[in-house]
């Protein structure tokens, strides 16, 4: 599979420049983290990559003929359909029942499948968002702060399932977060963005992917290096 290239992406709202010639290489079958200051345009960049936002300059190479799944910060569920029917609708009724049951259990959603979106909390809605995305037959998954609204235990279970699904399906993941520890735990590659007008500052190959040694001296130095780059810009 070929790398996805994000080339000279520019985006403005009126006269306000958000993205200023952003260039990124997204590595296939890996977890690519995008991190940067709040409001720097991380979510906007995901919308451009997903194809939802077409009003920009620059171009994206090599996403053709690949299916994209998108976990946004909004749940985007149909209010008049149950959780189960929302998922069936998204997947056009073509659901792997074994995986549906497995993923539902892992996300602790089996008791809520007949519920409607208005009956669910924000954390439950996000878990439905994740379930739907993991079941969708995609090559690429875009994730915008996917674990932000989850409590500690739900987050741990959701992350464990995410890592399992990514490995099993060999998904190319682009995950936006403002949480540096989350980035270091989950990302094979960490792409650091600047303040607005936003550009890429650096890309790191992450030596601490999936490692739990939070108080390791070198890990702390690695974390501080990324923090310093963000703060200086």
C-alpha cells in the first residue's frame, strides 16, 4: 500500500488563514497521530482528508479506491432509529454478526442496542460511534478525539478494542488528539502541528508505541521534546 500524501493544504475562513501549506505523509497500516494546539485546525484537516470539506487549496494523493471510516466528535446518528438500526443503516444491512456481538460486548453496548440516541449519554453515544466505525469495511479510519468523552474504564476497553481492530484489519489510522500521553501510547508516528496559521512542525517515529513505562526517563524526555516544539510555535 502506498503512503497517503497531504500536499500544500491551505484552508481559510473569510480572511482567517487556518491551514498554511500543510504537508504530511500518512504511513499505511500504521497509527498516525496528529497533535497540536487547540484550534489549530486538526479537525478541519480531517474533514478535508475525509472528503467532507472540498473548499481548500492543495491536494491529497493516493486515497482513491480506498474506503474511509470517520469517527467525528459529533455522533451523527439518526434520531428516529435505534442504535442497532443506525449501524445496520450505515452498513447497508451487511453486518458480520460475530464481530457485531464481539465489538458490542467489548464496548459494553449490548444492553443499549434497542435504545434511541436521545436515551444515551455522551459517552455511550461515542461508544456507538466507535462500534459503527470498527464494523465498517474501511481501509482508512479517521478519528477526531475518539476517546475524549469516555470514563477511565470505558476508555481503556475502547482503546484495547481499537488496537485489536487496527491490527486485525491492518487499518491506516489518522487520529487527532490534544492528549500527548495518548499520542505516545497509541501512535506509530506522531505529526506535530503549529499554531495558526498551521503548518507541520515535525514528524516523530514513536519508540514508545504500546509501551506502558510512563516514568521511563527517556520517555519523559521524548514527551518533553514534543511539548517544547508545540509551545515554541
